[in-house]
C-alpha cells in the first residue's frame, strides 16, 4: 500500500474533480474523499491520528501521493482593533501577507494573489514593491487554510473565517487562471464550501479579463475606481492609460448581475485630489444607481506616501452628498493601520528587513509573535 503512482502535490492544489480522479486512480474507497473534506478542508485539522475512519494503509498511500503540509505563518501581529496581519512564507523563500479582519458577524480574510504587483498604483504601498511572480493555486488556498489553522490553534477552537476578499497583494485578474481555480475550491461543496456571496474579488480594471468574467464562479466583484476623470485616474492608476474609463465601463456592462446583486465601486478618498463636489457629480454621471454600491476608502498613509488622508468631516460630507443623490454609499472602516495592515499598506519587501531580526515596523502593535 506504499505505492507512489503520481507526482506529489499539495492536496489543496487539486480541483475537486482532479482530486476525485486522483483518489480513484489510487484505488481508494469513496468515503476517503468525504473524510478529507471533513478533517482537512472543513475542520483544518492536520492531526491524522484523529482521522480514525481512514486506515493506516490508506493514510500511507495518501501521504505518499499528496502533500498535506500548509504554508508557514512566519510572523503575525495583532492590531489594537483586533485585526491580525500574517506573513506567510512560501517554499521559494518569498512571502506574502494576509489579513484577518473582524466584524460583528464575520471574520474576513484579505488574501494575496501575487508576490508584489505589476499595476503600479501610485497610492498603494504594494505597488512600490513591483511584481515578483504569480501565486500558485495552492499558495492562494494555502493562505486561507494556514491562517484558519493558526487561529484555531492559537486563538480559539471555534475561530472560523467566514469571508474572503481578494484585496491583498497583487491584481487577481492578472493571475486569472490560478485565482479562478482557487475560487472554485473555496466554493466547492467537496472543498472549503464557502458561499459564493461571501467571496469578493477586487480588480483595478483589466478589461480583457473582465470580459471573461462569465468563466468565474458567481462571486462578488469590486472595481477599484478612485477617479472619474481619465487624466486623474491615469495619474493614480497607470493601467487606465491602456484600459480607460470608457473601455472599463463597456466591459462592466456585460457582467451578469443576479437579482439584488450589485457591483461595488471602491473609491479611495485622497485629500484635495478627488474629494470635491466635481468628483461627486462625476460619480453620478458614471455609475447607474440601482446596480452600484460605492465604498469610500479614506486614504491610509504609509511611510513615504505623497498623498494625505482627508478629514473625517470631509469623508462624511462626501458620503452624505452621494446619499442625497440616491446612491448606496458606505465608508470602509480603517482597520489594522497601526501594523500597516490596512487597505493599500501591504508590502512584504518592506517588512522583511524588520521581521527577520524579530523587530516590528510600528511601535503601536500590542502583540507580536516571531516564528522560526
């Protein structure tokens, strides 16, 4: 029963269909897949001594053909607001960041899709890092599983991530194939089994990939808009020079929206740049009221940033003006900024110098652990 008949890959690198075929090719009984779903994907419990329905012989066969190890949490920091930032080590020595964000009725994991990012948005800390490479399927899914297991082991056995947002490092649609496969495993009933409505993918606006949106499972989509004029958006987001607002919105018209579903437009508010009356009028001209939700994001400053955060009064004024015009408009609560875990602040290269010698970037962190 110790026969090895396939190249060894992480069990969570397989699509549900691929995994089923691989298990059948090994001659394993049908119930083995259900046990793996129960223990590995649902409970995130890697202690195989608890997998009592699987015989020693079958476990040996599984371990000879599949890798059950998860990516390593090499560092984590707890913000004063309860947000946890995780540095996830990859097998080639690179690392990415994931952030667990608590709210009243959910615990959301913000995950990365690339090591770095090629988009180069001028307001984003990750954008200054450049792109190293795309993440593989198991590195994307592995962030969710590794953080889940860490929380269960170190916070509470009842800890459970309920939502996923692809808003970490990288442009998800730049890594279209691998992100799509990862999402399929996230929503599969023979995988992690999250609801499609609990997953949101945020894109800067890669039009060719948006035009292929029907290939994705029916998850939520968010568009990083941030400006209503091409000249300003190109200044903030160089991608707009190739995929301008007209091209972007022509592509968005073809995204199938089910009843009551809307596209979320993320709008970063930067002091004295895009937070004026003319910007409100531009949003109203650009966005259809019934199909749009506007999420205002007050700029999160980071070391070396050229932009400034507007006052709370200005942010509330901007929201109220949109409400008056009939739009659904929310303000994203800034979380984790004291550990550089807020939107636009993630950058692993910046952290490495400080993390590997056990030091922290921000003195406001109230709890840190350094893992060897």
